[in-house]
């Protein structure tokens, strides 16, 4: 379901701001250099940021590291946090995640909010320290208590998933709301998801639309994509495929892979745009190359059906408009989708291994992929799994379940997740 799509969007947004998030303007100048050289710790940090980001001066990670080191040596928590970023990413110095964590922790213990978030991330991901979700939540809490929107968002994700704290979707929604009301785009998207799925709040698509639009109005490609989804489905807004296509296009222009895939769906079916299989394939292919599992599956089926524009035309003079099917490319793309966890593709891969379409017949692999889909909760896969045996006489039963017509219907109905 599309709701699962939005879960993927949002639950991967627990991103601490490693980079500086202050709204203070950074501008390289001779005056700034003089202040930094005279020992002004804030000037040293500012000059380091200018070199790190190439703001008014050529980007130079070594110079950035030098000035962050000077600020850190003076005890600046901000300097320690910036220096830690350099060590964590190997910019201006040899990559050293353990050293990065130590510096983040020093700055965090001095109350520096961004460092507290970064310490939380180190614990969450096991970066330079043993993974510990309880410690991660503790540090996100400290940042949140200082009013940090990012601290609230990350703590909200912990509560939403029961990671390091007892699961509490209502608490998560409260934290998202606080940050969203401050204009934080990621919080607005997270809150929109809560209303879409009824996570910690009563399900309300109108409220979801409101928060997605707030994010979209700030230029968020995710916000635009999610608004498009609501218009496509007619949830919280009047169903309008033309409006959906416009929002998807705006998001796709910002290289949002899900928006590209969903725009491909509209072109394929002529919803809100003129029906254009070639344009649909183009959009699916763009999203697939970005790793989008839904689009990878779609690209595979275009090849399977002989609908891919680059496929050779059929040599049959009676069917000049048809293109030759390319089972090998179909298998390759659908396998990519299956490996990325898309259950529809996993079922299809099992089908290909059973029939030998685009690959050699391999009943053990067929069973493996069907089992993967079943373990992912697919009821169809659970039902058919027992029938995939080493007995090739089961062909009649398999055709019943794996008919191309059924596969196409399942694949067409699949929504990105």
C-alpha cells in the first residue's frame, strides 16, 4: 500500500544535523581571517565552515580542519563538534570514528545541542562506539529538552519504533508536532504520516494533507510527492489525477525516485496525463537507476512484455508494432527489486526460476524467493509456497497461480512502499 511508501519516507528521516544549522551568515573576509588569527574562537569556527563549504573561498578541507582544531584546543564545544565531523567523514584528516565519538561526547557533555544529537547517532548506528539504542534515546532527549527540533524528531522516531524507549506513538506525534510547528520540514512530513496512518493520533487525511503541503511549500520533494499521493488517492482532498501529476512532476524534477515512479504509473495508465508508455518507461527507468525497488520491478515487466522502447521490434511482419520480449533484462531488473525487499518482485523471481524465463530453471531458488515473500507477510506467497516442490509434474498447478495474466494484475496493482 502507499501508506507503506510513506513509512519508508519518514522512518528514514531520523537524521541529526551533522553540519552546522545556525542561520548566522558565513562569509569569508580578511577581517574574519584576522579575528581567527588573533584567537577569536567563534571566528575560527566560522572560518573553518567557510573553508569546509567553500563559502567565499575555495573549498579546502585541510584548512577547515586546521581552524576547527584551533577552536577545539581552546575548549570550544562547537569547535569539538566540527572537528568530530571532520574525523568522522575523513575530511582534512584520516577517518577516525572513535576519535569523532570522543569529541562529540566532550562537546555534548558541555551542553552543545548539535553534539548531543550526534552522540545519539553514534550510539544508534554503532559509530565509534558500541551500538546502544537506550543511550541514543537519552542523548536525543537531552537535545530535545534544550528545544532542538532535530532532537525532538529523532526522539520521536525512537518512541514511534520502541527503539531505546518503550514504544509510544502518541508521544512520537507530540514531539513531531512541536518541531513541525516550528517549521521543521522533516517533522511536518513525519506528522503527516502520523495522521495518514493514525499513529498516535486519530487518522485524518485532511490533517495529513495540511502538513504535507506545509512541507511542500518549503520546497520539500518528499512533501510534494506525498501531496501528489493524496490527490491520486482522493484522501483528504478531492481526487484529481491532473493535480497529482503536477505534484509528482514537481517532486520528480527534484530527483525524488518515488515521485518518478508514481508519475510513471500515471503515464502508463493515462491518468491526469496523456497515456504514454515510452514516457512511463523513462520515468520508471530513472527511478530504478536510483535504486527504487518498485520502479525496478516495473522496468522488468516492461522488458518482459516487450514494451521497453529500446527493445528490438518483432521480426514477425504480421506484428510490426510489437517489440521483442527480453526475458533476460526482465529477470535482471526484477531480481534487483527482489533483492531490495519488494515482495511482488520476489514472487516474480520465483516464477522466473520455476519457468526458466531469463535464467536457468532452479527450483531451489524458486522456493527460496517464494519463502522470502512469505516471510515478508505476503498471503499469496504463503499459499503457493508448499506447491513449489522438486516434482515438475506440478506444472499445471503452477500455471494456475503463476499465469502471466495473474502476475500482470498483481504487478499493476502493486503500490510503492
